[in-house]
């Protein structure tokens, strides 16, 4: 699952070795910690997502649900900090590509 927050982009998949945990992955340093401050993150230089952390499934569920309840904007791209221009531009490219699939 991809999670695009206004301050973090995460890819979340199951931990194949422990079904009670999920593997939270990020491409940008600090994204995991912004969402899961207690996570013990690590780097894997060989992986497609360099930044990683194993997080209990129940914690991921709780935190992501809380992010939904915290939505307070009418335009997602407009909610991204102006200082985070590279994130905004990357999300805009994703938005544009997905817009092309709309029929």
C-alpha cells in the first residue's frame, strides 16, 4: 500500500517473517519517523526503498486511521509545505499520471 501524506510517502507491505508486523518503507530520510516516531528505522542501501522499519500491524492501523481523522484541508497538494517543493512536484507528477488513466 502506498500512503501519500502531505509530509511523508510510505510503502507498507507485510513482514514475510512475522505476520504481526508490517514493513514500512520510504524513499526520503525522515518520512518514517514523521509518521512513526517510535519506530526503529534502518537503512538498506541495496533495497529499492532505502529507509525501512518493522512496525506492529496494530500500530500502523492506529496511526494511519488517526491521519485520516486529522484531514483538515480541501486540496491535498495545497496542504504540502511550500518548503517541501520536491515532494509537491513529485506528487503532482503522480497525480498527472493517474489523471491520464481517468476515463
